[in-house]
C-alpha cells in the first residue's frame, strides 16, 4: 500500500495494477473482463456497474497507430537486415501484431476505466 495514494488504503487498486490484472477499480476483485477485451456488465463481488463507464474507441485508435508504426518499422528492419521471404514475414508479423493489439487494448481499456472511476468522470448532465 502506498501512503501517498489514499485510495489504495481503502482496498482499491491503483490504476496501473487494475489495468495489468483486470481488477475492479472499487474492490480489487479480478472481475473487470468477461472476455479477452470485453468488459463484464458489473463486478460479481461489489456490483459496480461497468456499463456506466464509456471508454469509447480512443484506446483502439491510439493502439492502431502506435502498434502499426512499431510493427512496420520492425518488419522493414528485418527485411533490410535478413531479407527473409515474404511468407515468413507474414508468418511472423500477423500473430505478433494480433497479440500486441489484444494485449494493448486490454491494458488501455482497463486503465481508462479505472482512471474514470478514480476521477469520478461521467457524462455531462443537463438540468441536474
């Protein structure tokens, strides 16, 4: 427990820990995901409604740009250094890209949801 972060003293995981392990941002149970990158509707332990958080498509768009640039750079570097056949390039980079996108998307979505919970972010309300 970090004394500088008062929320972790209440049993709530930090944003990074919640993102890495798929933890509920309120109780710390490993209940955030119902699939590889799909959120559960609610926490099975504390009943926090995950559907009220909207992480949108920001993490996916951001990851496409970053991972696409990284994989393209690595593939070009491999091509210039070793000149492997194109089928080998595809055999290497398609699964690497898929794993990086799925892992990165899971981390980014969980981190954004935990951040929204921690900062009490919500949709704007008219008329209160």
